[in-house]
C-alpha cells in the first residue's frame, strides 16, 4: 500500500537513523495510513479511502461529503 493520504496529501519524510556510534543510515518516516470505508449517501455507495490518522479525525469534523469533495478537488479518484 502506498504511504500517501488521499485527503491531506501527507507522504513519507526521509532522514537518517543514527546509531549509538553515530553512524548514519537512510530511513523513512511513514505517515500513519489506514484504509477506511465510508458510506457516501449522495451517491448511494461505499467509498474506500487511504487516509492518515489525522485525516480520519478531519472527516469526523467536516463530514464525508466535504472530504470527498476535497479529494476530488486535489485530482484524486474516489
């Protein structure tokens, strides 16, 4: 699964893992991405979105209709 959020657009950050001896190796900081299924009443169907934990909380506040509108405005397929 791709570590990209459809609503917020958050994606992995990159940096270094630093060992006890202070050697640096590359690593990735992935966002907390989940696959969630929501009922979309206006279309009479379920939609499955790949969302970060923060985006799930955002949907709880703004509602699924507004969230799907934002995803579509970003050019995402729902």
